[in-house]
C-alpha cells in the first residue's frame, strides 16, 4: 500500500477539564516536578512551539539581556495542531490572569539544580567546536585560555551583585517577619520557628548589653586620658608662648651685649693706633710719650672706663635672658614628654581592650546574622502557609520583586560559572601538551645549534 492510500490518522481533539489552577511560584531555582500537572500539560504545546521557534532569556531591566535564536522551523504537524494549542494557551492565560500575580515563596534555588539550556551555555562560553585534528588543539587550548580569563573577569561583578541581592532578599524577609512577629508569636503553627527566634533575640540582647558596657568602660577610661591630654596641650601652648617671649628677650639682650662689646673694642683699637703712632715718633731709642698722643690715650682710657659698666650690664642681662630661655625650653620639653607618655598609655589601653572588643563584636554580629536568618525562615514559613496570616499586597510585591531579582542574578552567575568549564577537557589538555612539546623541541634545537 502506498503512502497516498494509507488511512489518515484522525485529527486530534482536546478536551479541557475544569481545573483549579494554583499560582506557580516565581522562583527560578525550583526543579521540575516528577509528574507534570494539568496546567503544565496544557501549556506544554506553547512551550514546545517557543522552543522550536526561538527562546529569550530575560535577566531583568538592570541586567544584560541574552537572546538566543534557533533556525528550526515548525513542521506541518505543528501547523495542523496550532489552532487547538492556541485555544488551550488562551484559556490558561485567562485562568492565570484571574488568579492575579503569583504568590512569592522567596526561597533561593539550588545552583546545582538549575536547568540551563546547553545551547545558551555554548554561546556564552564561545569556546568553539573541539577540533578533530590534533595540531588544531593548540589553537583550541589558547582559545579556552583567553575565553576563561575573560569569563572569570566578567564573573566578578556578577558574583558581587548576586551576593548583594541575596543579602537584600534575607534582609527584606527578616523585616517582614519583624513586622508580623507580634501576630506570629500567638499562632501555634509557627511556634517551632518563633521559639529559637526568642532564644536568639535574648542572646543578641545580652551580647549587645555586654558590648555596650565594654564600650562605655573603654570610653570612660579614654575620656580621662583625653582630659589629661587636653590639659597638657593647654599648658604646652602657654609654655611655647612664654618660650617665644623669652627667645625674643634673649635676642634683644644678645644684640645689646654685642653693641656694648663692639664699642669697647673700637676704643681699644683706637688706643692701639695712638700707641703705634707714639712709638713711631719716639723711634728705637724710646722715651716719654708725646703730649698729643698722651692726651689722646688718656681720653680713650676714660671712654673705655665709661663703657665698662654698660658692657658688664649688657652681659649680665644676656646671661639672665639665657637662663630664662633655658628654663622655658626645659618646661616645654617636659610637657611634650608628658604628652607623648599619655598618648602611649591611651594607645596601650585601646590595645588591651581591642581583642575583647573584637571578640564581643564578632559574637554579636554572628548572633545578629543567626537572628536575621531565623526571621527570614519565619517569613518563608508564613509565605508557604498562604492565607494563614494576612500580608499586604505591597509587602508581597516587594518580596516578589526582591526574590525575582536575586533568582535572576543567581541564574546568571551560575550560567557564567558553568560557561567557564564548558569546554572539551581532553582536547584542551592535548593542545597544551602539544604546545609544551613544540616549545621544548624549539629550545632543544636552539641549544643544539649553540653548542654545535
């Protein structure tokens, strides 16, 4: 019997039963169920058609959009079934629209359980097809090396942003649990979540009080040192001002003494000059000093005797100014040493408390982190028990937004990590070995040429 004479199969018909569609969680990390639900069966043709015609991965408004297109065209059998599929898709969309936005669970997906399209992974990795020829593996290994370096560089900001988004998710859930805590503490179904939370809150309060007490004690002791330092600093400023005044007086007295000494020296020089003139007049035989020179010498001696008290007074005042300046220097140096000593004592006190403060701060932060995690788990339990506790739509939308962003970033980070290792390991190793062998042979030939 030929193909044209074979009986045609009956046209498939679809019967849509009345379903109660539960909203699907928006978390990206949930693994596919073992058996598809009715809503999944109804939406499967639309998903299959989208997989054949093309797929788009949207990582959010603030993230890059990756779009992968396939060139496969739908076959004739899909064309025959397009009408019933569109009817089913419209009915599913209508049911989902009537239910409103999905109820958030805010549970982070497991990175190892994420399902990522191999085609999208290959396009992101961009290592190229593994070569069949052994010599071409060298270029393949180099391509893997350069692409891995670029992918790792791109992963750093993605991982940081992903970690920040996960922390924001936990903080949002903890804030929600804090707001609902008075109501949840009275609900028996949440008692197993509230009991450890109460213990963590008590421990956090105790550690917080202990940390505050240590900080207060340290602050009081440091305050005493600060007061002493302020007093010493004030005294030092006064002494430095007195020292400057003493230095000015010393400079003045020194200038006066130099002027008085210069006058006396000038008279002495004139006396030596007159004596020299008298010696020249008398000649080698000597004799009595001529009257003119004798009169000049007498006048000069009188001037010298008159200048002597002025010189002595100037020298005495200079010595007194030197003594005052030395005392000012000594007081200033003593205050500076005292200031340095107080600063060292203050530093030693801070060092003695540093280890205890660090340990208490670390313990308090650990307790805060545990309390925040417990609050987040309590919020997840409330979201899982939908309808048990009333949650405003604003809070649901906020949790939904934060969770979706964190999930998308987790998918993107995991995709980047898998792309780094998505290469043909045997071929890359073969290329590295061949490249090493080639370099070794070149070095051997070069050494052989140098020797011979």
